[in-house]
C-alpha cells in the first residue's frame, strides 16, 4: 500500500470512530512519546527506513481543539557502491543520515470514554545532517584512471534546514489514570529540498523539489491539567 493509501485508510478509521463517539471528560494538556519510523528515498538511492523517536505536547483550548508541538528524530545508514563518473570518485561509501523535525499546528480530537481518534496538520522545519565515509579503495582499470584519490576513512559531511510539514492522525486507547496507549499515529511527511539558486537577467530562480515520506509512531500518551468539562 502506498503512503497516500495508508493515510487514506487511517482517515477513514478516524471518521468511523468520530461518528460513533460519545462525550468524554477532557484535560487541558496531553504529552506523547514513543518510537517512530520513516521511509524515504531522500538519503539513500535505494530508499531506506530510518528509526528514531517522536514526542509531542498538545494544549487544548476546548474539548476538541488544541495546538500541538511535535519534535522527532530519525537515524539511518547504508553502504553504497558508487560507479565512476567524470566528477565523482568511485568506491564503497558509508552513507549516514540524521533528520530532526520541529513542527507546530492544529490538532483535532473527538473523545469517548475509552477511545480518542485525532487528526492534525503540522508545519515547521526539518534539519538534516548527512555524512559520507570512503570504506574501500576503488579499483581503477584502463581506460578509467584514478588520481588524487582520498585515503580510506576520509569523511565528508553537511547539513541543511528546510521547510517541512506532516498531515495525518491516530488513535489513543485509555489504560487508566490519565495514561493512554497510542498504537498508531500515521502521517504523510513532506520536506522541501533545494537544488540550486540561479541568477538569470538579474532575477533569482529557485529550483527545488518535494521529498515525500511516511511517518509511523507508537507510544504512550499522558493527560493532565484542569478539566474542560463534559461527561466522564
């Protein structure tokens, strides 16, 4: 199933819960933390899953609407063999990527006594750090010639900060005493990658593209603070 299909399925499930939900007492604050997984081909040519963490805090303004701040980190690596090109040294490289998202936005929850489906749309930035380490000397045979090659172990790295957003939702299940299990939080995750900026006839032209990914998180939610009213 594609990322868009997974997101659509999740929204259908959330709508079904909302349609049958009964009123429930609500508290002002909600904090979530747990494991998170993303899949993207932005960092490695063959695509890869990056594991990490996700944490968020929501401040509710009423029973169903709140503002969420979401912070997550995902990490991964892969060994990749690059062929020789006129501008690139061939060889086996260890590629490593770290991606941290800092997102904020509206959060909508519909509550019942034991279940609370929610949807949210978050906006912010993604900070990425990548590195590349040469693991093995390339084999150069005629007509290919290799000169001025870096020694094995040479590492290069770089970082960038760019626009990002996430849209999706999930489900909380009550465990008792303000503790809830979040078995699923599934979102479409987008960040905007910049290729280059070119000046033509005195005008700046921006070239970029969207990186589409899927983020899945699961963990524990804690609810606390003053009560917003409603039935328990």
